[in-house]
């Protein structure tokens, strides 16, 4: 029987999930911050060579902390965004003794940015993640994978091929069907705007004027501020991540429109394959997200050992605008899996 547990942990103070409370066999401060790599220390930064049919390129990673039982690798969104919007994790995960690893996918931020569009496929990105895993020595005794937005697609695809290496999986704010997402955007998100605003956005998109200043003038107050990030002022980490978005990766895969995926991901749908996921899985949804929270809850019930975390105040960037709920729920999930508890 598939197991589903819904949780909204916003009422749990993060102080209760400190280094001591979260993991009984916690690393000491000296152990948590001890260097792991030999030689000159680089603050946990490591460039990893990635072999592809188009050549070998380097991707950037940065390890934060040491915990041989709980090592969390982040997969950022986009495609083509950056690790930077995960920086909020630094205010929460170290106190729980959780080791986590930033990682800019090929084409993003500190990683190499080749121009060959043949590189921008889901299959090649999955192979890249596996090469990163091997290079970092991550495996089933400690390896947790968190994918947010596009990273959720990548995490699910990775798990379908390599879940024997995973201890746990987190799918954050990403529906498991692009056709379903397009339908939700058209039938739910779009009509929430004023009809005149929606009409003007659609006219701009019909003309292909996605770089028009007017396009962003309409999107920021009517879409981004309601469904992407609901804080009155965007944190610097989020602004940096969006400013660095590599459209040479984003557009071929997602397409240029914010309301309809039309690139290589347009027909992506893995709903039928969700029962194949047997590792403990946390699925995160948010009330104001671009992703249908009802769909996200359904996903948690389709995998074999799923838990649903609902962020009632959150949007697509719920790790920022419903931070207490998101971080507490994530830490509790990692703790429970580490202790051998079923979701």
C-alpha cells in the first residue's frame, strides 16, 4: 500500500530542530566544519569534469558541512538558473547537522557555459547528475537529492534511473506533467489576472516580443509577485539567481513564455511512472505556487513512500516566502528517514 502523510510544520519552531534535536548521532561543531579534502582548502568548492558527446566541461559544486549520514545535493530550477536561491538553507540546515551541496548545472553561473544546444536535453542532465554523484562519493547510505522546479523534473528522472543510489528524494514545487502544468496555467493562473492584463500579455507573446520591457512590467506585479515570490522585497540571493538565468539553456528546454512550456519539455509527463519510485520521497507544494498544490499532493500518494508538505503561505519560492513551514518540514523528513521511519 502506498503511504501518504500530509504535513504542515509551520507551527514547529525551528529551534526545536537544532543540531541536538534533529539527529541523535549529530556531528560536533568541529566535525561538522572540519575540512574533508586534502591539501589547500577551498571552502568546500570543487570543480567536477563532466564528459559529454560534445566534449568535457567543468561544473561547480560547493559542500557545506560534514555529516556522513545525511548529505543533501541541491538541483536548482530553470533550466539555466543557479544554486544561489538555495542560500537560505545556510540559516537552517547547519543547525540540524545536515551536510548540503550547492551545484550549478552545466550552462549555469559558475559552471562552464558551452553554446552547443545539443547539450540541453533531460537525458544528458541526468547523466551529468550521476557523474557528479560519483565524483562526490554520494551513495545510498547518505545521499538525498532535492530538486526544485526544473530541478524536480531532473530529480525524478534521475531517481527513475538511479534510485539504488538514493537514501531519500525531495520533489519541490514541480508538477510531474508539463501538459498538466500548461492546463493549470491556462485555466487557473491566467484567469486570476485582470482580463485586460491577460489580453495584453497574450498579445505580446503572440508577437514574440518576450524581451519587451512592457512584458516584464506586466508580469512582475500580476504573476511573479503573486506566484513566484510573495515577499515585498526579493532577497538578494533570489535576485542574483534570476539575473544570471541563462536563456540559451532555458529557452530551448522551457520555451520563451512564462505561461506555457513550449520547448523540449513540452510533452514531458511521468505520472504513470511515479509508482516506480520506492525511496522515501517528500513532495512540496504551496497554496500560491505556479504548480497546482492538489497535483503535488496527488504525486505524494503515487510514489511508494511519499509524504506531502503543504506550504499555506508559500509560492513557487516557498523556501523563502513560507520559510518556517518549508525548512521545518524538510528537516523533519531528513531526520525521520535517517532514523528509519516510514514517511
